[in-house]
C-alpha cells in the first residue's frame, strides 16, 4: 500500500517504523530535515522536507496515487487541513488525522466528508494514557486491552509461585473458578509462544494471556499470582502531554504526585490539576525522591520524552523502594533490554498507541486491534460477514475452523452476549470474533479469513 | 490645573447627574406636601449649577482619561458628591452642623447606615427618602450609574468602574462594552429592588416605608425611617423578608445577572463565594442563636433565633438594620457579628469589608505556604472552585488585607487618642470601614454616632470613604508617585 505520513515526530516515526515492516511504500513529510535524515538512515522509506498542508508539497510526496494519508504532525490544524486537501484535491481514499485537542474531538461533525473529511481521528497520547491507567488499575498485569466495548478484556500476566494455578494444568481452572468463564489465549515461556491446551501446565515465569469478562479479570489474575497490595499512591515523572493527561485521569481515584522539570510548565500544570501535587524538579534527583517518600509509592511512572531520563529515574525509584515502576521508552532495543528486569514494565509509546491505526488499515471488518508484546503479536476483534457459502467461519464450530498455526479464538461477542470460545461454539454471521495472533507474519492469513468475498473466489 | 481639567470636566457631569437624582424626592415632597420641597429646590439648583460651571469651565481641555485620572476622579466623585448630597439636609435642618450633614450623606452613599440624626420618625418623608436613595445609589455605585448613563465616558469608563467596584478581580466584563455591563447590573439591581418593595408591602408596610427599607436593604445601607430601626415594626414577617433580600444583596450581582440571563440557578452553584458566604452567615446564625438561648438571654430558642438571625445577618452583610439592642447580649456574639462584617459578603455585592473572595484567597494562600513547608519543591496554584487565582492577584489580595488591618488599627488608635473607650473605638472603625452601620457601646445599636465629637466624626467619615473605595483607590492619591510628573 502507498502511504504518506505527515510529521516525523515520535508518533510519525514509530508509525513509519511499524508500517514499513509490513511491506508498504512510505513517504514521510516534515519541515525538520534532521528528523527526516535520521528516519531515512534507519528505515527503507522516502522523505520530503516541506509544509505538510501545502498542496505542492503533498503532490511532490506522491499523493496523487496514495491510498492512505496519515497526518500526525503536532498541529491539529495542519492535520485537519491536510486531510481536507487530500480528499478534495487529490481524492485519497483513506485519511487519518492525529487530533490532540479534546475540543475538536468533542465535535465529531467536523470529521465528516463534507467538512474536514477525516476517516479516523487518532489521539496517541490518549491511547497511552488509557494503557497506563489500566496498568495502574491492575498492578499485577503487564498489559490490559479491551474488546467488545469494554465488556471483555485480555490481560497479560506473569505467572508466579503463590498463584493457585501455577504448577497445574490449565483445564483445572474450570474447577477452581466454577462460576466464571475464562480462556487462556496464549502462553509465552522464555519468550517462546506455546499453544495452550487443556493439559498445559502453567509454570512460574510464564507470560499468560487470558480473556475474561471485565468483572472477572481480578479473580482470574489471582489464580496466576498473589495479588499485589492495591495501588493508592502514584508518582509521575514528567509533566508533558502524557504525564499531564494521566495525572488528570488518575487524580480523582489515586493520590498523585507529578514531577516536572520546567518551572513554567509546572506552574501551568498546577493550574490545570486540582488534586495532583505538582513538584518542580528533576525526576533523577535522589533527594527530591526521598523527600517525597518514594519508598511509599505504589506505582512510579517515568513519562518524560527522554528515554535515558526515564530509565534512570525509574531505576532510581525502584532502588529507593517504589513498589512498581513503569518507564516510557521509545527505542525498541532498550525496551527489550529492560522489560522484566529492574524496570517492571518498559512501555513503547509507539506500540501502546498504534492500535486504532492498525484497526483501520487491516483488511476485513476489524473493530479493535491491539499490538501485544512490543508489536510481535496482535489481538483483534473482527466481524464475520457473509453466509455459510462465502465464509470459512460461519456455521462451523470453533474446533472445525482451519486457523493458521498458533492463532486462537478467545471469545465471541454475539449481540449483547459474550461467549467464551469453547470448542463447540458455532460461529454465526455478524459475530465479533476475538483472536490472538502470536506472530505478525500470520496476519495476512487471518485477514483473509474475514474477507467474505475471497472465500468464494 | 491643566492636568486636573479633564477630571473636573467629568466630575461636573457626575455632579449634574446627582442633581437629577434629587428629582425623585422632590416629586415625593410635592406630592405629599411634607414641607421639604424648598430643601430640594435649593439643593438641586446649587448642585446642578455647580456641576454645569465645572464642566463648562473645563470644556476646552477634554481628553481621554488615563488610569491615574480614573483613581482621582473616583475619589473626587465620592468626596464632592457627598458634599452636594448633604445640601438638602443642611437646608431642611438648620441646626445640623456641616460635619454631621456630611457624615450623614457619606454614611448614606457609602451604604454604612450609621446616623447622627435623632428623631428620624419626625423627618419629612422626602428627606428620609433622599437618605435611603443615597443608600441605594451608593450600593451599586454612583460611578457605575454614571457609566451606565453616559456612554461618553468611553474608555475611561472601565478605569472608573474598576476604581469603584468591590473585589480583587475587576477585569471580567459581562458584556463587551462597559456601558452595557453597567446597564445590566443596574437592571438586575432595579428588578430585585422592586421585588423587595413588593414583598415588604405584602407583609404590611406602606409604599413609603417599603421603598425606604427596600432601598436600604438592597444597597446594604441600613438607614431606617425610625430611630428604633426595624425594631419599630416588631414584625417577624418584615424581618424575614429583609433577611432574604439582605442575603441576596450580599452576593455578587454578576451571579444574579447570569441567573437572570440564563433563566437558571446554575450560576449560583458555580459561585464559590456565595456558597461560602451563605454557609458562614447561616451557620453563625444557628450557633449564635443556640448560644444566646443557652445563656438564657431569651426564654425560647425561637425568639433567640429570630433576633440573632436578623441582627447577625444585618451586621454580617454590612447592612446595619437593628431590631433589638444586641449590645445587651454577651459580648462574644456582637463581636462575632462585627468580625463577620469584615469578611463575609461577596465581591461585586453592595456590602463592604474585605469580601469573601479575599478571605478565601488569603486562607488558601496560608494553606499553600504550609504545604510548601512539607513539600519544598511543590508548585501549587491558589484556586477557588474551578478557578485558578493568579499569583499577581494573590499578592494584591494580601496587600489589601494588610492595608485593611493597618488602617483599622491606625484609625482605632486615632479614636483612642481622642479619649473614646476601646470597644466603642474599635467597633466604630470596623462598623464604618466595613460600611456596616452600628458599632458597640457608645455607637451601639441603641444609640448612634451623634455623641461623637466633630473630629471623631470626621475620622469615621474618612473610614467610610476608604472602606467604600476599597482603600487602594483612595490611598493611591496619598502616594508621592501618583503626583510625580
């Protein structure tokens, strides 16, 4: 697919990185030549220096035959205008804009074809905030993602000695929790995926992905490891866009301290946030952390825009006694290096926020796509269309469906009902199927399953 | 002189405006034939001609008013207009000294409500009406009235408006044009006043007494047509109506206006100041009533509640009506009432004192300083409800409170030096600087300010003026920098 990405900031770069690996032709436009040069050095894509909302620049970027425009500059206005231009002047079939201001998001009419012609408005900061919020709500989890409008959640959790299920077969989960239904979608043991079967024995250190109705998540999680003390105190390092949003989201439910380096920004945050304690200082300042009782902090989130600062601050906080530390880390090599060591969760903003975009560009009718395990795996919610003749799914029981190796169906949402995917559940038209895809290479095959027409062909 | 000319030019217009407002008592005097029409004929003629002369003499040097002119004009307006407002009293009551007449007029315009006159019941209707009308005009502000009527004040209008309107944040306008804002405020003011008059008539007062007391209640002035003040009526219904309207007048009129415009009560919920004001005043009513009942001043709780509520609300809102001699109560309650008069009412109301918003900001700032001891790196903003108070405003508020306390202490010492006993001295200054009305002991609810010497009267007059103009507007004139070229 020919894709034009406007903006080579954090969001644009990470987008480019993940799309380029999926066999797309990508052109990145930005006014900052240095950022573009860095991108071009690392990835196989084309770059162009210029203003992202000028028709001449867009034309030069090859917009005339582009299939997708992704406008992710820092300016909402530039993104909106670029989408409008792409629709009216260049007839680009699909347009995605990054919109940061809640003011614009509150007026969905703005995005209709008659107006700014935005097919999808994404807000990466909001995605990351939601992601972090889930991790704070479920402190034992590595990742929590929603399906079926929040009725089902998939949770990744590290199994630990002390969890009743650890050392036992998966099928014993039924006897342990007879009143609720849960499905284990995947198990990673020493970073290798196992296909979970009833007789699979859960071991200490396994990364278990399971699906359950939202209200049952905690009960299932307790089977995998002893519950941590509930979270009350959160400290956030870095009052940028993400830090500020997270603080605003958390402050009514948790006691929140936020450390911001810039005095002016700290002042601004103190005005925005009514119940957050805003501190002006360096998150890597040991004395400041001690003075603010970092040893009593339940979750420490390092969210500045500097990887090294985040790593150092969270290592320091952990050493000084913070119970759980989360660090935002852009460089994927660092992420792989640090996750699960002294840093409890190393979060890559690119992967945490790419879900809505993936949902949009995947073929087939996708409702939700979540990137898991730093982009290596995916979980998706897809709608089954067609009838028994045209679809490979409809009318078949789950164990009769030919799924690519390793792919599992975790649950089915049918109307208002949620069915956990037992082997005898029969798929009907318009069902929402929730799948776990352990490996990105399998995605085209999965997409094909959900394209009704291709089955007939 | 060249510098003062533009100020005098506008001042002349203000004086002429004041002359016009004498038409109302003149009309009443003619209709009721109360024998005071001569006072208003002379008063109007002298006032109007003086204003006209001032304006004509300075015609040639008209220019836009600067902020400095604004302060000077506001202060001069109050000083000069008070003098002219005293004219009808001087003409009608030949025995009255200029000191006392000026005090009475200042007490009226500044909405203090303290009086030096004895035998109010026997005064001609029109003279009493004039006194109450001064209360009413001074409540919303004589300059605000001028701004509403004279669009020609133009840009300078905002300056004047700011110099007269109470409260720390005067930049917020209700409408793009200051004239419109002033008009809207007066519109709301008039409507509520009419409601008050009708309510008072419904509980048995005649049109004259209803109008006078409604004027005094809405302006939070507290003049009465009787020496015994509201105690004369001895009617719980009258007291009840007045309590309600005093509380209404103690809230920010901007809030009333927003409620009128949107036809909903939502603006009251968003008004942090009004909530704090009502909580403090009504809470104090209950506690003080309980106390007064327990120490057996009154045999029943309900009698205690009735008398405490009326007098406490009256003093706390800086109105100054009296229904009983509360000086006889244990000192803690009257002193608490005077204390409330310093802090309780909202900015943008017709009351006086520090204003609730400044009280809250000062309190929040103190809390912030305390948290700062625990978290030295903390950055916190002072906030009221959802609003963030800028540091600039916090500093201004603190300076105001400091200046206020200094002024109270300073003027109290001046009165002490003249030989007044301490409780009378302190209460006289608090009652006048807050524009509340009666103090305690000598100047207490059973008496009035007439026993004071001329010098003491002038000190109290100054205190009223300083309080009504919220100190800064007046005091800035005493700084050398103001007059520096």
